[in-house]
């Protein structure tokens, strides 16, 4: 007779051991899942904030190129500026509200956004471009770029991360 009692050979797990392991895994999953979902929300908000910074930077760089009249084709009220080989159409000294990703373009080309690769949806509403982060709740996970209303007036760039 074996020392364990009922002829058990010591291989495998008992039913109670399996139930305890499954219960522990279930508890860990219940704790980890909300944190994982919160991380997705934080990641979308961070991505939208980064897109906001990129739009602001591209607008200022294009404006500086226009003020310096790089290429001799930019005027205070319009024209275009060359940014790394891409022709950016300008309105009042800042990039136009244009969603083209090929030259000539506007703010989307200046920022070098690729809607498919960057997982964003871009659109035009009047003189504004909207950039929605995919996975968020539109229009509450968005960057909005509104063209400069007049010469020497900066464009209005707004970020909303309340629905990311």
C-alpha cells in the first residue's frame, strides 16, 4: 500500500486545487480588467494631446516659413510655403484648413498625419479641420484647427479629451 492512503500516485491536481486556481485567476482578472480599460482611455487622451502639440508646432513652423518667405511664394494673406518638399497652402500666414495628405495641402500635410497609419479620422467643417482619435467618442476626443481669421491673428487650435 502507498503512503498517501488511497493509492494516489501523486500525478495531477485534485478538483479542489483546480477550483482554487481558477478562483484566483478570476479575481486577478476582475481587478486587472478595469485598469487595462483605464489605460486605453489614458493612451487615447495622450495621443490626442500629442496630436494637439504637433498641430500647434506645424502651424508655427509654417508661419515662420511664410514670414521668412521661403521660396518666395508666401504673402501675408495667402500663397504657399515649402515644408520638407511638401507645398503647404497658406491663409493669412498660417496653413489652410485642408485635409489633403499629398502636396499641395494644408495643416494635415504640414503635420504629416496619415489617417490610416495614425488611427485618426480627419474632416473639414467650414474653415476648420477636425482630427478625431479612433476609439474615442467623437467629438470628445478631438483636435480642432480653425484657420487664421486675419493677418497677424493665430489660428484657433482646441483639444478635447473628455471622451477619450
